[in-house]
């Protein structure tokens, strides 16, 4: 159900401490690894949102016992994924790209489908790779059916992962459970979001899997069991960025506690981006703090590795003093929506100056006016509208409920941050 939301404008500098829930990317990897470990595992600090519930339901459909009724999510010992099953991927890239490689070791027919937009998101690379590794699959996009044979030979496969790092991550997460393990070689334009592949490799190693990533564009996963692990999920640093942006836009100061000292999450880079736009950024025992400047500067930045941050950075760019260029993000056209088209359309409709380039956005700050900001079923479009609304009175986000994909409490967190929760 959609929900129109009057974005509150800030009448004074925002000063707040905002604790954000667990990382979507870490939660869904930890759930999947627990499902592939016959001894299960636990998650402390797991995200509870549409994307993580879709992952939990997908694993349950595959016979994996997941108990999410308490603070700690518990995946009990189990004999491994099994079919037949139906899996709803919603609009979650981590479900549609991570679950099929895991389901390929199950037996029985496993049908996958998702939201209408999910049927348009790039998927054939994973399905072709699984076929090359021995799987029997009907279809090249959602909906498709995997005819499980109770195991997969595995081996070596070459893919073009330039449209999404999730193609590589999905295969690697399950690769240890293939008979011959897995070698994935990427051949094509550079893979985006490489930190997310590093996250996959690190988490596999934590679960006792041997991974060789010493050669660029090639990843080798040795066959073997995946160990049970008690995962502690870091806060979602990408979801932290709209709150930090509120400080940047209003000349205030926002702290996100429990910011990890070392992390593979792309949101970590936001500190550098905010500093590049004139903010002062500090990291200390309190967490990461962004202090906004009197006037925000434009920025020329390559977001290829951290594409998830684009909607937040674009929202900051429209409110800056000078022009900005956001590069390296052509692959965002295949995200929850075509994010480049969506951002350019919404910014221009409200008087701003945004142009789509071949691989990103050029943004010229211009006075913006009140109006409707469309979210396109995209949680990060919705939060970008909230950021713009802090500085431009009268912005209405047409569907704030879409933030439930990764941050169901967004409206009340935003209100609390602004100190005006009703
Ligand atoms: O592996 C992951 O958890 C993710 C990888 C990235 O996908 P792309 O490489 O498709 O951008 C990122 O944008 C997405 O939000 C989460
Ligand atoms: C691209 C994103 O999500 P997904 O995991 O669905 O690809 C995102 O959260 O910005």
C-alpha cells in the first residue's frame, strides 16, 4: 500500500544521534550462509525489513528452519535446502541473485517470481552461469523454474558481471557446496560494487570456506562444508546516509553510533564524500559524526564502487552551491528502478537541474519548489525525497512506505531526528 508523506522541512540545523538497524547486505548473506551450513547459525542485530523477511521466507520455503521470533534470529541444524518450493523475491536483488545458486543443490522444482519490476532486473547472467555449472533451469528472468537434482557439479564459469556484483556474490556464496567447488571469472566492463564482493569473500572465510581472490576478476571457492557461525550484524551504513545528509544540508550535526572501525559496507565511503562537499566528519567512540558546513559544495565523484549511495549524494548535490558530476553508475539503470532516469525526472520536475549522462548524472543546483516527489517503489528514491524536503518546503513523497524494503521505521526515525515525533 502506498502512503503519501509530507516531507518535513528543517527550520533549524538538525542535531541528533540516530542508531540505524542492521545491514541488509550482511543480514541476507548471513541468513543464506546459515541455510547452507548444515549446523545453521545465529544472527544478532539482524535487519527486519521487507528484503530480509523475503530472504527468511525463501529459506523457509526451501525447508530451512528459521526462527525470527526473538531478538536473535536462529537457524537450527537442518539437512540443507530442499524442493519443491516457490520463492517470492519481491524486489530484492539479494534474494533473486543469491537464492537460486543455493537452491541449485536442492532437489525438486523450485519456482521463483517477484514484483513486476523484479521481472525486468538483470538476471540471465546468474541463470546462464548455473546452467553452465550443471543446473536445469527454464527461463532467463523472473519468473523461472529451477529443476533441482539434489546437487550441482560446479567447476569453472566465465560471466559478464558488469551489470551487478550480485551475480558474482550469489554464485560464490553457494560455490563451496558444489561438488567441484567453483571458479568464477569475470570478462567484461569493470564489475560495480566491488566492496560487496569483498563482503562476500570475508563472510565466506569467516564461515570456514577457502576463497582465493588473489587474481583480479577471478574468484575460486574450494568445495567443503560451510561452518555454523554466530553473526553479529553491523548497522546499515547506506541507510545511515540520509540521516547524516540531514546534518550536511542544514548545517547541523548527526552522529550514527556503532559505526564499525573496519567494514566492507559501501556506506563507509559516505564520510569522504561528505567531507568532499565541505562537511567536517569525525569518527570516535560516539560513532561517525557529520557536521554540515554553512554552504555545501558540489562534487565530482565516481560512485562505481558505492552505487547504493547515489540517491543520497544526488539529493545533496541539488542543494549544494556549485555543480556536481556523479560518475561510474550506468548499472543503476537496473536497480529497484532506473535510478538515473528517476533522479533526473524528479529533480527537474521540482525546478532543479539534472541531466543524465552515459554513466551517471550532471547536477546544477537551481532553486527548487514544492511538489510531488515520486519514489518509483525505490526505498532510496523515497529517502532522497526526504533529504530534499528538509531544504525545500512543500515536498510530498508519493510512497514513503516503500522505505520498508530496508528501513520500515524510516518515517518515525526521521521525525525523531527532527525532534517533532507526533
Ligand atoms: O551484494 C549486495 O548486498 C549488494 C550489491 C550491490 O548491487 P549491484 O552490484 O547490483 O549494484 C548493491 O547496490 C546492493 O544494494 C546490495
Ligand atoms: C540496489 C539495491 O538493492 P538490491 O539489493 O535489491 O539490489 C539497493 O538497496 O540500493
